[in-house]
C-alpha cells in the first residue's frame, strides 16, 4: 500500500458514476482505478494493492455481494464501501453482515463518501502495520484493532473527554440503550459509532437517521418502512431503518424532534421488539440496539408535555454527556492539527504548520459550533492557504466572538431575532448555499440538516429575500 497516496478501487457499471467517483476521490489526494464490472475487476491485473474498494451493489452478472464473497474466498482483505439504491437495501444488510465497512444509499453526500473512504484507508493502514509486527505481537494487536479504529476520530486528551470515553468502554459490551447528550457539533455520532465498534454487534449494520432532517409525514416510513401503495407516492416497498439494523445498531440523532404521535410506536419497538410496516398487518421483529442522541433537555420537554415520560425513561438507561469544546480547550491544538492533516491530504496541499498567533486565537475562541465548527474553520483555512503555513481567517473568529457576546446579553425574544439575523447574514455571504465547504452551514459550524431545520424554525422564507436556498 502506498502510505502517502493510497489506491482506491471503484467498481460501478455506470460510466458517468465511475467518472464522478474517480474525480471526487482523486480530489482527496488518493489514487483511483475504476472497473465497469465485477468480472473486469477479478480478471484484470491490479499492480497496486488497494486500501479501499468502493463497490456498487447492483452490478450486471456478478453482483457486488458476489464479488465481496469471491474476494473473501481468495483471502483478499480490502475494506469495502457499498453504494446502493433503495431497492438494494436487503442485499446491503447481507453485505454489512459479511464485513463491509459502510454502505451509502444513492443519492449520497460527497462528504459522507470521503469520510467513509478515509475510515477505510485508516483501517487498511492499521492492518498493514499489524502484518509487519512479530508474530507474538500480532494476535494482541488484532484483538485490539476494533478499539483503535473506534476512537481514531475522537481526538483529545482532556479529563472530561477521557471520562466520556471510559463510559463508552463500559457500556459498549452490553446491549443497553444509550442516550448521548451534547450540543450541536460535539461529535455525538462518533461516540455512537465507537460504542457500536466496541460491541459484539460490530460485524452487523450501523444504521443512522437524523430525526430532525426528515419531514414529520415521512419519519414513520423511514423508521419502520412501508408497503407498496401504503400512501400516495408509495410506488414500491421500502425497508425501514429498524428492519435494516436487525442484529446491529440503530443511531437516532436529534431524537427530541420525534413528534408525539409517533413516540408510542418507538416505545413499542424498544419494549416489545416488534413493529409493522406502514400498510401492512404483518408484525416484524428487530433486536437492533438503540443509541439515541439529543442536544435538547429531554427532561424539560417531558415537563412541557412535548415528550413522553415513559419513552424518556426507556431511552435514558445509560446517559453519556459529551462536553462542549469550550470545556476542553486543551484539546483544541490536537484537533486543529488533526483536521489540518486531514484536509491537507484530502486537497493534496502541502500545509503542515499552524502559526502560534493563530493557535492562540483558536484556543481563546469559544467555538459555539463545537468540534464541527473548528473542523469547518480548518478546512476553509486550508483552502485559503497558498503556502506551507496555515493562514486562517482570524477576523471571522473576532466577528463571531462579538456576536456571541452580544447574543448572551439579550432577552430570549431579542436573542432569537439576533440569531435569525446572524443566520441570514451567513446565507447571504454564501450566496444562499447551505451545504459545501463554503456554504452557510460550514460558516456557522452546523450540519446542513441542522441549519435547514433552523431556517424552517426561525421562519426564514427564501422567497422574501430574493434568493433560492441551495442545499
């Protein structure tokens, strides 16, 4: 494996998709070879060892799952990322059980694919390192491999973070429900993945869903699935997330946003392990482990009768609180260097140092968007840096600091209006684009879906501002 520029193989029968994936993965500084079929992949000489295989499930002739099984028979160890259509989901479940690293459903976000490729390359690198060690070290290293991978993206050495990781290690081997508390951008999904990877379910699917990102009318179908004809527009059967996560882990982010009328069904699947697809009377079973996350105070929502108390108690079996970045400032330099290395490699840039004045400014800043805001800031800084030394836009931090101070001094009503204006300014500055490295979500240190929900909640009407929001 080429340590500096690993090889990624792409197998997809659609030529435009192959070209698009080659350009996207190549933009991260990786070498890419493409193949039009599983047969071509197996028969053509491959002079380079691959760190990752991006594989379409629905291939003509030999399917993606068949290719995975053939490679296993040949003893070829390549971390596999499946890309699938909705109709391929049952096959994807079998693929995950057979050891695939990740699967992404079309259309998927470019960043999700690049993150999955990065995880796979890291996995490959660790396996290669183990192979070069003496035999008496190999077994213990292999036994601990899943633990190393689980925490590869959780960077920091602060006492509060170490305490959270200790809780992860305690609860992971059990099947208990976990509720992760933390502000937006603190890394709740990373914690959920670590719990899954340290559990006995790690060879089964890790299925995630952001409850705030799904319209209320579609959330039940996303969770439990539906039959063809169950409602207008249901032109085919759909497998829900609980069915997909059978024997694995389901991660429900922003669980506080689940509507009251749907909460009894979620409680039932947690207590009875059973559910029905929309439009069906057949009872299905799922033993998926639930990990939930929220940035809201669920106890307060229970008191306000916006969240069922019985569901809250069922979820709150093992709570884990993820500290905000402002409470672990000693981790900021480590995180900054980690993200610098990540994005310099992804963009094939030779940016390898951070000036002391910039590091001091970042360490002083409160980071209301937490780790995600810092990551977005470093990514933007790498884009703006023409030389080997990082040149971050420190004026942005000063502007944000002034906004945060002003916001904290206002009443709740005026604070909401100030937040609305702040988001509007970010939308205008990014030409009304929400996603991408230069979009409003990146500027604000938020997920694209979180900002979309805030835009809706704050009543920002795109037509009133002579602009169309671009996701």
